[in-house]
C-alpha cells in the first residue's frame, strides 16, 4: 500500500485517532447533509444568542446542504442576519481575468443567490 493512499483504508473506529477532531458515522449522504445543516445552524443560533456574528467559508458543494439550511432556518425562525459568508469557489472565464458570467449554469454566485441568500 502506498503511503499517500493509506487514508483510504482507515477503519471507522480509527477516524480522528491522534487528532482533536471528532467524527460521526452516518448511514447515507442525506444524513450527512442533515447533520451539517444542524451543526451549522446550532453555531449560528449560539452566536446569535451571544450577539456575535457567524462567519462561514462555504464550498461549492455538496449543494444539497443549502436547501436544508434554508428550510430549517425558516421553520425554526433562526435569523441569519448576522451570518457573513465567503464563497469558497467560483469558475473563471476563459481568459482567466474575471469570473464566468453570472447567468451561466455553472455560476456558484448565481446558485447561492437563488438557493440560499434569497430564501
């Protein structure tokens, strides 16, 4: 086994061993999206109660988590007014000197506007 691929063979009980990180093993991808949304919103709620901002750097995917965050935040009336988000990813245009067009199907900015910020 090559050393650079050894992480692929860590058994579930070995995840996080030797680190200060904890892991929860879930059954399905949907469970991980739901757990992510819950952890994220619990942090927002905690910071809101302390009158603090929540700052998050959000990746382009998995995109399924954003609808869950929006749904739970709306159902539970969790304010996101003190949430500051930096989008981690965006595609560049062909020349590499600017972002792709906002209207592109691949625009993460547009996706986030339509599926997260505007909700």
